[in-house]
């Protein structure tokens, strides 16, 4: 059974930092493209960052470029999202996602972790 378990969310002040983690099990982690999505209240889910199976070619939404960094550890089967200079508009539920390179859609989703940026 495939599981993606996110952790690291919480309440942080504007300008602060958080690191999200997503631990994967039950899948060949090293071949999957891994991504972070987020969904704010009343908004559609949006892609935040993605990273290739090798750990290269990270890509980011314009709204987080220069502030967020995605990385992965294929040995430990974990993908990270380091978030810095957080803004209130970053408040959302953050989801980890795994997509097989031959597929056009996300294959697996985590349950999400809440990030709230507020003073």
C-alpha cells in the first residue's frame, strides 16, 4: 500500500520559515517525479514545486520562486519543501504528490499538512 505522509506544517509569523517533509512508502520512490501542491480556502489546488526523480530540474510556481526550495533523498524516500520569507498568502494545506514518469496525472497524494502564516 502506497503512503505519502507529510509533516512539518504549523503556525509561523510572516517572514518566517518552515520545512515540510513527505515520507513515502510502498512505491519505487526513486523513479517518481515528486511535487508539492497547496490549496488555500476557497481556491483550487495549485502546483507549488516539482522535482525530477534524480533530484534535478526543480521547478517552481512564480509565486514561490526564490523563497521555496524542493529537494529529495532517494535513499530515505523523503521529499522536502524548505519555505522561507513566508507570507500570509502562503497559508494553505500543502500536499505531497507522486507521479510516475510515464503517467500524465498524479498517481498518489498525501493527506496534507496545514501551513498558516499569521502574526
